[in-house]
């Protein structure tokens, strides 16, 4: 058995940074993820005037319930969707002029559902170039609050941004959701808000967020379940055993459900109170699976699917087309380059068993494409990547980590 320490959760770290900035007092985040996305988020807070003190193992954030200390700021959110979608909402609850821009990759990704909701709440904002995309300028005068409708079918991050800013409004929010994807990520948000002192009520398709603010916390960041999917998939693919401590039965992240997909394919899975273990049995069965709620792990499954004994069909993953790249298409193109037969539709991909040949994987600047096909590379020696450095977004040390795993397992 190999026990592997996985870096902290990107999703939890980003939410914790927002909540810490909004809370009354000093919050300590323990073992946050150190990556391009989270460092960009922390840098954004600093530009907005929040005090953020960082060491390798803990970050201390002095919260400001009244909003940013700066009355003017230029914030560059890099490739980070969480920073690009959460920080404008946080800034809107304060007072000042704030401009948000991002990388070309992030500029292509939508923010319209969030900005339309903020506009309906009376927030003064303007898209400086393409409607519904960054760059964005916010003239903040606080948020009164009230009732809004939101379509969160492209990303749950739009709902999360509004949920988290709700307690900073004068009257609270009633958010009626007309479509939603990645529900487990919303559950993370609600659980973390509860930890910081805010209880959100749910009335059917409506979330009721009270005004009143947050309390600072000493908050440990659990390991990243999406990143752990690569470790678990590697064990299932290689017939080895891997344990990830810190991801147990009480884990916040829905992406831990990926191990249930591996169980259906034939792997042995054990989840205790404080860890999850996957053991490969030498067999991977084909299956049809709906991955709407764990879509960040879709590329992981797609990359190892050729090694199953039957077709693997992944359904209801349209939202993966509007991530760092069109992940569904990127997976299909790389698998075809490897000589694997693939069929795709608007929101599905079906992969036929085969023996992938070693090729240079086209990463499309997407960390999850690179890491997923690195897992499959355990069975396809000679696999290379056109942009191996793109993993810095969530796991800068990934390639060294995986090389050591390969050495340990002698695969």
C-alpha cells in the first residue's frame, strides 16, 4: 500500500479565501493549496486592500466585512475562474472602482450569469470588451440585496459567488435557481458558510441567504479530491493500492465520488473516517456513467477508458466544454491521436477499448488534460506533453510527484 499526500483543495482554498476576507477578525487557513490559481486569488485580495500573510503551511487573512480597503484597484486573475467569478462579487459589496481582467484563456470563459445577477441587484458594472466576459469594471456602492433568478447550468461558481456575498448585502438574498450543474460544489459552499457562521435556507429551487456577515475561523484545508482522482485512477489502472489521507467519509468534496466509478469498473474501494483507499484488481470494466456532478474528473476517466474491457460512455458533461478548454473535445482528439475509436455528442463521449500508442498529448493549456493523460501514460510509455507546465494551475509539482509514484510502483 502506498500512502500519498495530495495538495490542498483548490475549491476549498478559494472559498476559504473569500469567506476569510468577508469575515470579522483574522482567519487562519491551514495547508492551503499553493498553486497559480490560489496564489492569484490571494494576490487579488491584496490588491483590493485585504491583509494576507502567507507562509508555506498557513495563510492569515484579516477580514473586512465592509468590503475592500482600497477605493480603486486593478486585479488580474490569471487563469483562475474562481478568482474571476468570486472577487467581483466581493468587491461589489464594498465601495470603490475595481477593474478585473484575466488571461486570454480566462477571457474566453463566461461570467455573464453572475454579472447579469449583479446588474439586477443594482450593481453598477460594465463589460469593457465582449459582453459576458472579462475585462470587467465595477463601480461599487454596496449591495442592497433582494430576490434574483440565476441560471447556473454552465457553472456552479456563479451560484457560489452570490451565496457567499449574500451575508454582506443589506437585506440578504433570495436566489431562485433555474438550472444547476456540479451540485456537490454548492454543497461545499453551504457547508463552509455554515462553518463561518451563516446558515443558508433552501426552499425548493430557492436559496435564502440572510444578511449579517461571517465570523473568522481557524480552518484546515482538506486534500483536493479532483487531484486525488489521478492517484486513485493510477492505482486502478496499475493493479496497485493507493491511500489518500484526509479524504474520508466526512470530506466536503463531491469529486471523491469518482472512486465509486472506479468501484463499478472493478476496483476495490475502502473509505474510512479519515482516508480513502483504492486497489486495482487487474480488471477495468466498461460502463455508462452520468458525470454531471463530478465533471472535473471526466478527463481522468476518459484517459484510462481505452484499458477497460468494454466501451466507456460518459454522459451529461456539456459544461466541460466551457472549462479551460473544450475538455470533451480535447479528450476525443487526444484519444484519436492515440489510435482509439471515439464518438462524441453535445454532452457525451463514448470510448472503445484499444491499445493507445504513445503520442505527444495536446494539453490545450489545461491542467486536467495533462494530468489525466499522465495517468494513462503509466500503461503507455513514451507519452509526452506539448505543455507540461500547465499543471501549475493546481499542482505545480505534479510531474515530479507522478515520476516518484511510477518509480515506487515500478511501472
